[in-house]
């Protein structure tokens, strides 16, 4: 087998665009779920409204790239308000139900045939990223880092993406170390006790939902600009569940948990896939009976089994603490 190729694909996946997108999603979820105890199962909706706001304003309406970014951020705030106002005074499971339904509503809305002229239907939208790449200071050419080779556009996207990840982590670190962050943890563990101290629990939970949604929507921008295309099928519920798997793998309520989780998760997902496919091509007896499409399914079985073992023997994740798993779901 070509171990150099396997290592190259694994490295690209661990630090590539998908790792950035899901890392930003998980950072937002970490603030909402890990620190505040909010069960937001609709994080993909925040990515969708951000990505489609950018694409529609640039492609259909002729606005600049920066206007699309601003409206996308505002759309994420509005979505958080629409989700939080009727649910944050209720039990945590109501928020979970509302958010997962809202994410599906957003996905089906942008996928609908009736609105195809605006959102592009199942084909999505493209040709909206020229303003972003016009800002690229990287000289035209191919850039190699070990076995990985990237053109100037990919290098620019990765630089911007990882800078956003670092800034988001720094922001979360500063927030959770503040008095406001201690209120978040108190709400997660016993919101009645926090309320008895005179704190406005509803308002703080709303702030957490908004900030986490905005951090997550940055992943929507990176997805749209990195692939220079935005389509509805990426924003399904499985996208949010992947982000939760990443958060739990790295360790909830740990600032660096989402970062470690996304790197390990995507290295395992793509590394297992290319390893199985290489084994099939090499005729290894254990995998020679499989086809390429079967290998794509088996990799999820293998990674899923690994996550199950992690939950059995270390449910707090790689960096987590069992005490941080406390959740007041009343």
C-alpha cells in the first residue's frame, strides 16, 4: 500500500476545510451545550442562513462580499432569537425539539422548487466568492507541506479558516473565565439556584444561544467560500450530529475540546476510508471482498464503534471531566 498517500489524505482531512467548518460548529455548541447546557440540535441551520445569505446577496442581488457577510451574521442572530424567545423558559428538551425542526425547515425551504430562482433548489448556488478571493495575498502557485500540495486559493481559505478557529477559541476562553462564564456553568448545573441569586437566567441563556450560533455560522461562510458552492443537502441533521460527536470526542466544556475533536474525528473518518480502499486495491484478505462504496459505509461502522468504546470507558471525552457533564434539564 502507498502509505505516503494514506498519510497525505489523512493530514489534509485533519486540517482541511471540513475540519474547520465542523470545528467552528463544535466551538459554538461547546458554549451552548458544554458550558450552558442548552440542547441545540439545529446548529446546521445557523450555517445555512449564513451561507445562503452570502450566496443570495452576491449572486442574485449583486451586493458585495462584505454585505453578504454582515447580513449572514445578522441572520444568525435573528434565527437565535426566533428559536430562543419561545423555548428558553421551558424544559431543555423543548429547545432540542424546536431546533432540530427549525434546521429541517430551513433546509427544506432553501431546497424547495418554489424558491429555486432565489436559492437554486437542490443544485444550490455558486459564483459568489470572487470578492473573497480578490483579497487573497498569497502568490499564485502550488504550495507543498510534506506530502500535501495546495494551490493559492486553498491556502488562503485554510489560513482564514484556522485564524477564525483560533480567534473563536480565544473568545470562548475569555468568556468562560469571566463572571458571565461562571453564570453559564451555574445555569448548566442548577438554573434554579442561579435564579435565586437574582440572575436573569433567561437573558443569559439567550446570549449563549446567540453567541454560539454566530460562532457556528462562521463555519457556514468557510464552507461556502472554501467549496465556492452552497447546496441544501449539507445542512441536514447529520451535520449537527457530527459536530456533537466532535465535541464529545474532544471533551465538552473544555476550550480546546472542539479543536482536538475535529482534528481526530476527520483524521479517523478519512484515514479509515483511504486505508480500507488501499487494502481493497492491494487485495488484503480481510477487505478484498468489499467494494469502494461498501468501504465508505464500513468506515462509519469502525469509527462509530470506537466512539461507543470511548463513551463506555471515557464518557467525558479526551480532554473532558466527568463533573462537566452535569446538566440541569428541568
